[in-house]
């Protein structure tokens, strides 16, 4: 990512923040968009107004940063994210994370809707991501590196911060969330995977499959932001239940568990 673009985008966002200094970033996946409505002292920054950012084209993604106070923290949320399958270059997917870093964000909670690959999961489960598999065969760090952003060869051995994973497990136990742990595998989409691809994902060690998150986590590791990842298992992946997959099911399950998901995020945030 060109440093000039990062700086230009950052300066615009900073100019809209007033006295707010975000310390936590949250990327809201499908079904969690309403969480942004609960912020106090709320400021909205439309993606279309930020230099170098595209516009989210996915139904249900509002397409804006929402900044404000929540659980005693100053938070910047992405109400709607960008996806590789929308035709966005990987570097563009990383840009919002670099903006967050440059405005002071230290911890990032990344959420998503995912298909269950682990046959022990059921739709409605929440999964704490302990690791991921990048099956897109592309990466936002390909190309010239800028040392002001991060190292040429960033370590990914603890891309999902171990202390934040422990915190999430403690919150899950205390509030009886029943969150699972697992490995998230990213494929490009926008089509859902074939049964054979899901079988492959399981053999490779994937517990859930989706079309986002990995580029953002790579960027966060690159620039030194600690990450907690949480998936909402909205459906069982292809071939497990022998029924066709559709986006309506994803939305329906997301809405069904959104209160549990919001409670989980809020109680994690409170203890960060």
C-alpha cells in the first residue's frame, strides 16, 4: 500500500473525529451492523467521502465508519466492509486497517458470517478464530513494502492475539455464550463452495469457511494491531446437510443470533 494514500485517507478521517481518539476498531460482519447504532457521541464518516476508499456493494452493509463511545472505550466501527469478490484489490481491503492504526487503534475485533465446516458445529454457533488459512492465493502485502507501515516479512504465528482469545473464552464461559474455537479458511467467493471444496477445507484443518477477514488480519499483523476474530456460523457448508445454500439463510441466522453476538462483543469490549 502506497504510504501517500494511507496518509491522505488518514488525514481525512482525522479531520472528522473532533476530540474522539479511537483505541479499538470493530469490523462488523453480516447481522452485526446494528451495534453501531448503540454508540454515544456518534460521528459517521461515509466511505464514499474518504479518499482512496471504494463503496461497499453488498446488501446490508451500510458503507461507513461510525465512531463514538461504547463500554467506556472510544471505538471506530466499519459498518460494512469491502470484499475481494467485489473486485477490490487486496491492498484496498487493507487500507481501512492502516487508517485505524494511524488514528491510534491498538486492538481490532474482526467479525464475519461463515459456513460451518466442522461437523460438530450448528448454525447459530459463534466461533473464536484461533488461526486462519489463506486459500485465496493473494495477499495485501504483495508489492513494494513501506517500512513506515510495517516490516517486509511480518510474523503471522500469533495473528489472533492469544490474550484476546483467552479473554473471549472467559467472557463466553461467564455469560454462557458457548463459543467454539476454530480455524477460519478464506475462499474468494462470491459463489458458495462445492461439497468437494468443503471436504478439502476440513482435511486442511478448517472449521469454518468465508469470503473475508483474512486480508484485514494480515494488514493488522503488518502494522502491529492486536486482533480478535469471531465468526457467526450462519449455515453448514456445502455437502453437510444435503441442501442448497443461499444468502437469505445467512441473513436469517445472523438476525436470529444477533443479540447473543452483540452481548458477546459488548462484554469483551468492556474488559479490554
